[in-house]
């Protein structure tokens, strides 16, 4: 079978979102990229948080969990910091090649009220200051804690690269979806443009325009409602071979295009590792030649 060139038709590409059509790549490969975008692509996130002071009503663990879930900018960090398997710590020494240091130091003057939440102030992620300008909260508007007069938080944050499969805080893609591309055929000999299918179509893929049924396969989500509605059985619904819609939404830690690139690179690397392993068993051409 002749090799088919792989094409990517980009529909949307921003830091937050990639949406496009991938043609010519087999389903298992595109699906592997989809999964790897969520589970394997490296990003920075807080891993150790050392509290020097915290007299707020929130436990250290509660604040630590909130801080850990704040996405940190990671594009430059991928080149700067070592991979997690190269970073081992006992929690007392942190290799600078592995860990970025950030700090949360906040204090409110005054007397702590005896009760109630009347004077509570929300602390947002813009209070977190990083020693590395390349690793910082992606947004300054993420609530971290609440603090009353007379209260303070002093925490040192150690962030490192990690993968979504280890913990959701390292998940590069928060959403990663692959869908088939619909192929709708109408048997015009039996269709009388009655409109029953258009009436149930939730996406507008089927419409009656000037008394005639119009089809827009691009809008179809393959829900099959029209098949049940058509009294004439005039609709044939299937999907195109080797053509898929891929949508990746970033946590903000990496540009969505970078997530796609890193995911494809990771899949390729895993396949090469598999190929080399098979080759060392004598299963490949090189193994046969050397054997
Ligand atoms: S329901 Fe069937 S017959 Fe009616 S417009 Fe749709 S395809 Fe044609
Ligand atoms: S499968 Fe669903 S979305 Fe597609 S044309 Fe039929 S009703 Fe519309």
C-alpha cells in the first residue's frame, strides 16, 4: 500500500487551544498522541512546599494543595530543568537543575478578629514570586488562601518537571479529544426533503433550505439522531478513513502547539525504543544482518 502523506489542517492555534484536522495518520498513532498530551508531556508544578509560618485558618496541607494545582509557565523550563527521573531529593536539598524556587510571603497588619469572616481577604496567585522568570503562575488571578488581619503565610515552593500520569498538577493538556470526521450520504431517490432529520439534528449539519435538504458534514457529531428520524431510510452515515479532528486544551503551562509537538515527539521516541528493543532480539533487519 502506498504511503500517505500526513497533513495537518489547523483550525485554531493559540496558547490555550489547538484544534485541527489530521489526515493520513493511522488512528492508533493519533490516539496515542492524544493520550500522551495528557499523561506524558512534561510541565512544571510545585512539588515541595516548606511552610515557615502560617497562622491562618487554613491548614498547611490545604494551602499546599492549592498552590500545587496552579499551572506554572513551562515552555522555557523544558530546556532548562532536568527530567524527573534525574531528580532525586530527600526533601532537604534541592538541585538547582531540577527545582525552581518560588515564594509566597504575605502578611496583614492588625489584630486577628475573634470570630467571623468579616475581614477576610483573598490571596491570589499574583502574590507568588518566582526566582526564575520563566517559571511563574500562568495567571495572577487564581485564589490561593484567605487571610485576616494579624495573620501571615510564609512558604517556599520547589517546583519541578513532571508528567500528568504522576499527578494531575503536571497535566499539560486539560482536555484532549479525538473525533471522527463524518461522511453523510443521502439517497436522493428516496429523500423527499421532508425535514424530519433536520428537525432533530442538534448541530445544524442537516437543514432545509428553500424546501430542499442541505448537508454540511463538517458540523456533524455522529449522534445518529437523523437515522432514527428519517422515515425513508435515506441517510447513510459513516466516517472518513485516516482523518480525525484533534482538539487539545492547555492548562496554560505550555503553548497548545508545543503540547502537540512534545506529544508527537514522545510517541516517536517510544516507538523507536520499541523498534530498537525488537531489533536487539534479532527481529529486525539490523539484528538479522548482524546475527
Ligand atoms: S428525513 Fe429522510 S427523507 Fe426527510 S429530509 Fe431527511 S433524509 Fe430526506
Ligand atoms: S448524526 Fe447527528 S449531528 Fe450528524 S447529521 Fe445526523 S443528527 Fe445531525
